[in-house]
C-alpha cells in the first residue's frame, strides 16, 4: 500500500486556512503533526502544523496566521478522529495553546505495540514496517522557526502526515481483523485527559534529580524552590534548568542559607543570579523551613524486593514475554517491570489487572503467582500451562 501523492498546500493566510478547514470538515479522520522549537524556552514555540486527509494535505504556518480558530474547530470536533504518532508532545502543545485537548485521538505508536512492534517505535521505523518506505531524515535537526521554509523542509514536514494517513488505514484494518481495536479505547481516551498535563507537587519533585536520599524537611525546601523555579521559568519563558540547576537545589536543601552572604558561598550560583533572585530564593527556603512536619512532602519509596521476590518478578516478565509472543503484542504494552514489582509487593491497582490486559495476560499472571500454573520447556521453547 503506497501513500497517495496529493499536492501539498502551504497555508499562510487566515482566508486560506478557512478554505482548507471547510474542505476537510466532513472527513472521518485527519492525520496531525506539529513542528516546534523548545530548546531555549519553557513553552514550546509552535512553528508548523501538518494536516492530512485522504484527499488533502497542508502545511499551516502559525507564525504567519494570528487566528487559528478555524483549525481548532476541526481539532476539537468530536466527529473527526485525530490520528497522531507518539502524540504526547503534540497534545501538550495543543493543550498549552488552547487549554483543551482533542477528542477522539488515535495514536499509531500505541496501536503498533498491539501488533508486535516496540512500544516506542519511531515514526520512521513505523512507516518502514507498515509501508516499506524509507523516510528522508535530512531535516531532523532543522530550525523550524526560520522563514522562508525551503521546499525540502515543506516536503519533509508533509511526509509526517502523508504517510500517516496510509499507515493508519492499514493498521486499522489489521486491528479490526484481529479484534483488537476496542482494546485501545481506554488507552486512547486517556490521551484526552488534561490531568496528564496538570503540574502537581509530586511531579515537580520528580523532575528534580538526586532527591532520593533527602529527608522530608529537606524535600520541603526542594519543593519550595521547585515551585519558585517553575513559576519563574514560565514568567521568563526560559527552561527551568536555566533558572536554577538541580544540583544547586540539592545543595541548598542540604545546607539552607539564611542570608545573602551564605547564599553567595554556593557553587553554581552566579553573582548575577544572587543579585536578581537571591532574596526570592531565601524567601522560598525560609517559608519551607517554617512548615510544620505534617506539611513536609514525603516521597513514597517502594520497598525493594528481596532476592526471592526479584526472581519471581523475573519469571513473571518471562511469562509476559511468552504471552506477548503468542499474541504478537509487545510485552511492555502488557506491563512494565515496575508494575510487576508493585504487584508482587501486594499492590493490585495496576493496568495489568484491568480491562483487556487482565483478560489477555493478567489472569495468567495471577494463576502463576498463586502456584496454579507453570512455565516449562519443550523443544527449546517456553510454554505456559496450568498444573
């Protein structure tokens, strides 16, 4: 199955955008991709939007069009399925711009794992696998914010949705034939849940590397600094690490300074930073130190499995691989090692024990852990069977 060579429309006026959106409004689905820059900013800068249907393909220039509402009407039309590959960053960008998420959404990367591909299969590898097409990679590191875009850049960007249309149609047919399409419903619905992009205190702490051995009182300082860093990064639209590094935050939590003189002794803080933000840093630290113990954050540390439990986890992972091979599904789509360790430690609220995963593999894992089934070798192959 080859991709249709539909002419590319380059859209850089609002009238052209309105005409294009009118033309695709009755489509059952659209393929969507974006190009953006984020290396030097907190918020991603949207530089290009690619949209394709079975009959149209367009590269839309948001740097030239002030009003993207006609496009947003399409993206938020619940009668039109939005097809993306590895949708996380694209959806985050749309959420940042509109405070909404498209629905319904179909992610071909997630679906590919249902058909035996790697859970993190790249777009290029996905297209090669589905359509036997080798994509041009010459523009991978291009600066999408510069204008004008070259013909090579436009063609490269358009290919990200041109081939996605064809690959999705083929993938949909296979999923339907195998009866697996409905398995994906809950995973895809979660893609439209805005909670995934809600900034929580827990998420802020996780973004700071090296906090595992800190005490709760020190974590309170980390959290106070992380909140300040996050808000400052947003206000200045600069990457968080440019505002304050993780290493400096750890040092400040371990040896909290009480004045500017003590603050100036910390490596990693320039005189300019101390002059601009020293009082704010001291204020955040002081406020955290004054918190009562019941308000200190406490990172939940999962108890490490003992040697015997770790071996059981190894065996379960082997079982999942056997089941995955049998059904041509990536084992990682069934469960991660972390989730299996939680299960062995007694936690039951994991994806493996819910929905299609429970039906396909979770029941087998439960029987295995209860000693009601076993793994055995026959003719150099592993088999799972009930006792």
